[in-house]
C-alpha cells in the first residue's frame, strides 16, 4: 500500500495516551524499539493538553505512524482561536531525517483544508532547529516572525493558510 493510500497520522485518543504512558502501543501499532517517541514527562504534558483542547476541539493529537510503528507525535498545543490551530510535533531520535515529519505535517495540512473550523495552521521552531524549519518550509509555511518562549528561548513563528 502506498503512502497515498495509508494514513500516516492517526488520531491519538485518551486511551491511546494511557497506553503510551504505560509503555504500551495502542491497538494495531508498535512502539519504536530503539528510542522513545517522547520522554514520560512530555507524554504526560501532551496528554493533559490534548484532553483540555479535546473537550472543545477534536481531533487534538495524532500519532505519526510508518509501517505500523509509532515514530512520532503531533498535537495542537493551544486552544484554537479564530480558525487557527497551533501545532507541535516530535519524532523518535532514531527515526529522524527520514522524511516522516514532513509527510505527516503535509497530511495534517490536508486534513485542515477539509475541516471548515480551520483556516490557518501555525507552529514554532527553535532558531537552531534547521530540520524542523525545513519541514515547515517544504509544506508551504511562511516565516512570520520570532518570539521568546519561556521554555524554549528564541523561536521562529510560522503560519500556513489552508482556506
């Protein structure tokens, strides 16, 4: 089955987060065997944010899956506002630089184009994170500025229109 026929991003439910937090893979998937997709404290934070956002807007988080293996995660990181969703993403260190995130963000944009609630998708990247900047550029995001994030320091702000 080609990548066009198979979804790479799969909605991440509360039960899926619970499985991941217990070190298990949700149904019909497996975990990366040689590195974690995210540290436990990050998974807990993402589960909390997904639950908060998911109360009003779903889906709010996705697994990035390649050949049945969960290679990363993507989620809405703050409540949607005026049609804009802000996303973050991460990939297991052993699965970096294989194009998975580029394809997953492309699929996320395709989903957003079909959802009438969404008009824009935004994301931030660290100023040193060239790989993540390329992911967004390849998917048509435009650099709109910079800001200082309390946790990440200086970040580049990106936006893509989907309407």
